[in-house]
């Protein structure tokens, strides 16, 4: 946490001295979910609660052991990776708007990717809405998406 706060201070000093915005985004892994509020105040846009992440994986594997094969592939060096990608990679600007999660899944499939969820930019600081992250929602879930929003996918590369 100390390093995170120091980096935030460096960003603020840079912005004040140069007048240029800071375009670097910080991504943090938290071991303690009680630090969530402090991380948000520090300006971090993306973070992972490792204890929750590991717990969810273990719960899935306990219910369906074959799921472990997917995680082995996902977390291996040669496997696909998880990305948060801009919505315009999947939909032309005129098609962005009220879309179902099924629309997002289909758009990702057309790029040979797997859509796991949606990240809503307007909710990134909203703790009650899981910071705008919706993982594996129902296929008929509707989202009012904008060009600032993103899809969470499993893919072979960032493009």
C-alpha cells in the first residue's frame, strides 16, 4: 500500500509540474479485501482481490473437477490470456448502446475469443456495483454500453 501511495504522489507531482495528464493506469492485487476503499481513494482503476479470486476457483473445481483443465490452460505460459478490451473492437460505434450479454458473447466468438464479462466505465468507483465488473452474467442481461466500456475476454492476444 505504501508503494501504491508513493506512485500516486509521483503521478500528482508530474501532473502539477508539467500540466500533462498521467495516462499510466495502475493495476493492483489485494490480499486483504478491507483495503479496497483505500485503493479506490488512491486512484487505482483496476484491482484484483486475490483471496476472492482463489476462493471462486476452488469452489468451481470442488463442484466440477474438470474445470481445472481450463484453469491449467488459462494460467499456463502457452495458453490464452484474459484481457479487458475496448468495446469498439467488437462493435462499430453505431451499434454500441443497449446490448445483451449474449450480443457480447457472439461478438467475441466472431473474433475467436470468449467473452467472460463486461466492464462498465461509469461504475469503476461504485463498490455496490462491483466496480462495474460483471462476470458471467445471464445471457439475457441487458447493458447500456458506451464507447468507454470494455469486454472481459479470453484471447490469444491484445488486438
